[in-house]
């Protein structure tokens, strides 16, 4: 590992542990889908996005629409660690009367660009923002993180037809393809595959990447080509619940939260002090 | 109404660079001037209404003021959740305009009728809802909606409706206008029912019944002050709309009147009923199927007044 890889790997492990703590104390589910996109978010927020945590509303900032709102704890934890708001605020996750709901509300925390939770909205909203950049002559880019189950929403494919038609090459969608959805294997419930070819046949530059390989993610998420008019679709192959042996690829963790003992066990696995 | 809409869109576009029109594949040639003058301010988002609304919200979040436009059922029911979440939950300044509302596209069949749009749109938190009466009011209403900077839904007709106003009227959300002042019965008309309401008033006047006619283009908010005044100063109040009796303009009026502990017994409502039309016909035919013909409404008002008088004797 290079020093940079070491740093991001460490951050990702700390975020994963935070997610377990949050799920444990708030008694919330969706841990599997949160853990699967941690590396994507770490790569985005530490290497790809041109952002300033001290100035979260900068009109020239890159935008990340986190469209899989059920996994928002991952974004909260990443934003806090990146300095958008104090990490102690995460203690109020899902707390009654608190500002950090289990699925995000508008402006619930600095850095949260959009309230999601109903799937299939983020890409269209991201297109609106990318189009606005084009019309205003701004250089910001728009990232949209979606889940694989989310790609079953028809609205996603309405959006998928619009973006290439208008040459929105300032737009990048990242599908956290963890192969599970709420009640089963996504590819068994719907004909998901070949997902990458679906996007490329719609006119996107589709790239497949190992979604837990931080170096591969960094290379993919920072890859922009102004000479290519196509929007970019990154199909990130991930494992639901990645990083914790007793959670990963076990879909029960779409609903359950870890006990104190499981949190302690995970801490050891994550090699955290 | 839709030509007036397109004319006013062009006027606003010339004055305000934030305006962008997102049409879901409707308005053939309607926006030619806009497209020629401002090619980057018009997008045909295709037969894809959900995406149309989400894009509008994303543009609005980035400083634009989008107007979303297509046939009413498709820009309301079809993409309802996008309106609810991306526009209303985020309080985005998006103006949603449905054309061919109510029974305007009667002959196209019930897929193109929209007699539930007021009901479903007005329950959305924070949205404003309006139904202008004619082409001139469409202009005033669109201008007010654009300037409001909040989610707005406007239901308009198609083309060739009778023009009632002599000039572009004043339009304000939460404000109605009295066209005729009488004392026995007050007709509260919304949208394109204003013209038949005036005819109804003529017939009632011939029968020596003194009639007020109020144009209630602002459905949400209601003009509460005027509603209370009219309710207190007339023997009966009739709500008239080309929309379902359930949840529509009349429903909104009755909700408010009951909540204020005012006399709801004075109110009679006219609107479409709890069934789809299956037979073919033009707008007038369809209105008659729902009891919304001029004579049908007039007769019911006369007998309603008689019943009320008999009861209070």
C-alpha cells in the first residue's frame, strides 16, 4: 500500500466502524447498503470532489447527489469526518426531534445536497444541476450515487435517455452494485445484467470498477474527458455489508442493527484501537 | 388559453433569464418563437414526465425558474411523487402547468380528462394552486406564479375558450374577483366554468333571483375573507368547477367553512361525479353527463334556494 492508500483505507475503516455505532445506538437498519458504498464515498470526498467543507454552499462546488437515501448514514459519517460538521453531531442520528433523519430531509446537514429516500429521483435532479452548470458556464461537476435496486425505477431510464442527448459530460453516475436489494438478489428479482451495457447502449461512457479498490475508484472518479460528450456511468461492483465478516453479503443486515458485542467484534476486525 | 400561455412565456423569457421551459413532448409549434429567440431556454424532455419534474427541481436548485408543461394528467398524476419530493419537499420555485384540464379534451377520452388534479395537487404541503378563467387571466396568473418563487400548479384549458375579461386582469394568490354583485345566491366559479356561470346568472336574474358571480382563480390559498363575506351576505353559495366533487375547489371551500364553524348548509357544490365517462363526446356533452350543463346547474340552484326558503319559513 502507498501512503495515500493507507490513509484512505484507514478513513474507510473508521467510517465503517462509525456506521456500526450509529446503527447500534439509533437501532436503524440499512447497514449493508451503507457499508457497501463507503469506499466510493471516501474516494469521492477525499480525492474526486472539488469541495470546501468550510463553504458547503459554494456555487462552484462539485455536487454529489446521494440518491440511495436509505444508506444516508454513510454520507453523514463521511461528511462529518471530512469536516462538514462536527463528528459528535452523528450522535443525534435518528434521534427524536433531531436533524439527521434515517433518510435525509432537505438541508438536514451541511454537504447533503438533496433529500432522497424515494428511489429514482437523484439522477434527474443531478441532470438539472449539470444542465444549469452548462447554461451558466460553470465548471462544477455532478456525481450521483445510486443503488442497483434503484436502477429498477423507470425514471432512472428516462434520465438515462436525456443526459447523453444533451451531451452532459459533467455528469457521472456511480451505481453501488452490491447485488442485493431489500428482499433478495437484485439480478434475480429483475433482469439487471448486463448493467454496464445498458448504460453504454443508452449513450453513456460506462466503466466497471471494483468498488472496494480505493486506487481503482480514485482513478475512475477523477477520470473526466471534456472532449468526450458522453455522461459517465460507473458500475462499481461491491459487496453488501463489506468489511465486516459477519455482515457482508448477508442480506438480513438490510433490516437489523448490531448488538454491543457485534460492534466490539467489528472493531477488532477493522483493526481499530 | 395555451396560446396566451406561450405568449406570456416569451414575454417573461425576454425579461428574466431564469425562465426555462421544460415541455414533455407537447406544444407542437407553440414555442417556436421562444426556441428561435432563446434556444437554450426550451427543452423537450420527451415522453418522460418524471424526469421532466426532477430536472426542473435540479435547475431550480441552481438558480433557474423552470416551467413544466404538458397535458394535465401527465404532468400531475404521472409524476406526482417527483412533484411531491423534488419540488414541494425542497420548496423549489417550479411552476407546473397542465393544459387541457378538466374536460377540455373530452373527446380524447378519460385518459386525457383531469377531474382529480386539483384534489391531488392541493394536498401537497406548500404548493399554490390556480385555475385561471380565460386566456387573459392565464397571462396574469403565470406572471404571478413565476414571480412567487415557490411551487405552483396552474391548470389551464386548451385553445379557443371564450374570453371574459376585457383586458389582462389583476391576479393575486389568495384573492378572488367579483364580476357581478347580487344578494340571493353567490356563484363561486373556478377555471373555465366562469363563462357558463355567467350564463347561469343571466337565467337566474331573469327569474328575479339576484346573483353574485365570483371568479375564484386562486384555489390554494382561498380568498377566505371574501368567502366569509359572500357566505354571510347570500342565502346560498354555489361552487362550480370542472373537477371532481371530491377534494376539489368546492371541497376546499367546504373544509374551510366547516373549520370556521360557519353555515355550510348554505353551500351547494357542482362538479364531476365518481365515475369515468366511457362514451365519446365534446366538452359540452361531457359536462352534461356530469350534470354540469348550464340548465342542469340552474335548475338545481333554483330548487336548492326553494328548499332553503321553505325550511326557514
